[in-house]
């Protein structure tokens, strides 16, 4: 089997990119790094999600005044929970779970 040699020169892609002077190399690197930039596109849905997360992180976990009022009612013995409302909420959660 005979292999013919087509060309003795290196590949053109590699020979064109050679930098002979070290000063030119530094300049070509700085030029090429500023010429190419990464771009990130964020969808409106992602922006909305980010805003919602930020608002949730900044909001308090509990409503302090409501908790204080309920504690006072329990201590005073005047707290009367609405049993029907509680039962409806429990059943509603079960119905939502089954649907």
C-alpha cells in the first residue's frame, strides 16, 4: 500500500494563528478576549420567579401581631376556634389531593 504525500506544509488552520513576537501574542490575546462576550438572556418568567423568591425571602415567616392576639385569647380562655371552618379546610385539602 502506497501513501502519497500531498503537501509538506502544516495545516493552514494552525499556521495562520502563529504569533512570532511575544508582545504581539499578549496584544492578540487581549484583543480576542474583548472581542468575544458571553451573553445571558433571562426570560420574563425567570425574572418573575426571581422577584417572587426575593420577596418571599424578605417577608417574615409569621404574622407577629396575629400570633400575639391568638396567644392572648388562649391565655384568657376566650379563644373559640371555628370548628366548621377547620373541618371544611381539612376536607378541602383531601378533595384537592384526590383530584
